[in-house]
C-alpha cells in the first residue's frame, strides 16, 4: 500500500483542513515538526480511517484519501459523513460494494511503530485486538484459523 494524498477536512483533534501530498516516487516518508503540531494526530487519524473502514463503521470526520493498494488506485471522499468511493477512477455506487470487496481494497496489515508511551494510540487499536482475542479464545477455535495477525496492530517502544 502507498498513500498518495490525505485531506482531513473537518476537525480531528488539532487538524482541520489539513492536507498532505506524499511523494509517490519515494519509498519512505518522514514527518518532522515541533511538539504539539499534529504529527501524532495525523497518524491517529489514519488509524481511525482504516479502523472504521475495516469494521465498516461510519466515518468520524470528513476526509479525502487517495492510495494504491494491491494494484488498485483507491479514492475515498467523505462528505458530511457519507463515504464516496472510486476504484481505478471509477465511482462505486454503494459503500456495500466496497465493503464486500474490502480485502482487495484495504491493506492486509497496518503496522504502526510508535516510540514512547501513547495510550491514545493504543486505545485506537483495542477494538482489533479484542476482536482477535475473542476469536482465538472462543470454544472450538483451532490453530489453523488464526495464522494471520489482525489487520491493524501497534508496536510501541519505550
């Protein structure tokens, strides 16, 4: 997966009308800035976006996201809390079409490495962890069902 553009339109923490266009020609992206300028909030916003897409939840704020995943160009434009999807420049008529094929359109894993203690970030990942733990501890669960890690997971270094 490669994120190309992000526009946080409505307020998410201290981000509002925040736009970033990531250079598709580069393999790495580094976010630099003074404390309290929104670097962590930007990462949290991305986690919220992908978490809500994976769980098929309503969006928490309006945004535009353009990314490449599994050979597809995906655009998600949220206007007044309503998802609008384009796959390879073709609009998808309903969100159920996107969600039905989300394994094609969402990354297999979203891995966040965060240096330092950040309970806010950890809390964003709790729904995925709970879903995973509930599924592996249910009666009748077998090892072969759980060869995969959750779609979103966090590693924090102290």
